[in-house]
C-alpha cells in the first residue's frame, strides 16, 4: 500500500511539473532560471561610446518615453554607472482567433548598468497596476498620452512601491498567467492568456528596441 501511494505521489508531481513546463513553453515569455519570473535582460554593445555618454542617452530615452521621468527614476549613480527605476507601459493584446483585442498597462522594474562601450539592462518584476484611472503612461504605443497620470501618481506614488500599501496596488503578471483557471485540463493556455502574453512580450521587446536605438546600437 505504501509503495502504491509513493508511486501515486511521484506521478502527480511529474504531471504538475509537466503542466508547468508546457505552460512556460507555450506562453513564450523569457523566464529567469532561478526565480522563474518573467525577465528581459541582455547587454547592448555600443563600441567607443563612453559610459557617461550612454548614461546621458538613457536619461534622454526615459524623458521621451515616459510621462514623468522624476517619478520613473528611483536610483541614479552616474559615478558607478547605475540607473534603477519603475515605469508603466501600454501593452496591446492582439485579436486572437476571434477573441477581442485589448489594451492594458504593465508596470515593470528596470536596472541599467553602464561601462565604456556597453550597457547591461534588466526589465523585471512585471505587474498589472490596479485601480488605475489612466489609459497609458508610455509613448511606445503610438504616442498615446495618459489622461490622468498626475492624479494617479498622487494616489499611488511609485516611490512608495516597496511599502505594503504600494505593493497592494499591483498584481504580479505571473500570478495571472499561471492561474489554473486560465488553463485547460490538459494544461494548455486559454485564448485570453495567449493574447495577453503576446501583448506583454511585444510591449517589452518594443521597449528594448527603442532603448537600443537611443543608445545608438547598430542593427
């Protein structure tokens, strides 16, 4: 009897692991091998450009990309070549097999490190802002402008994101994408998840592309 129960437990564990693997593979989003959370990271090579110049170009990118760069940047150290912040961008979930397209906001943390000739970037900690009254905060979506960003900022200051109160205004993307209710009995993602995952991936890769172009990375 004990032997049978042990085999059953192993089978259930293998099935659960298999479903997780299938979900990750079908969603097509880059996951950190340690945290298993969505992570866009890499190194951009810009030969012969000093770190200070890359740092300056990045500040220009932030100023152009987001509504209020003062709220976006949380930590800056030009001497060490480090820039950390949190921002919001608009994602577009495309029409998927008859499922209506939708636009939604994605909050993310970015960490940028500069040395002469290159920049290492990390876009992580993706989440959905809750109770937002604005439709977009990033210009990456065709120049759409937030309609009430200032009011929202007063209610949910991004500089307080580390507090318990501020954390309650965000929902990690992974919780939604991995929720059992969003998958079939075979572990396959429902259409809504495919649509939203595609929208997130397009939005984040669009930011990386825009950032690369501002730094002067050659195609």
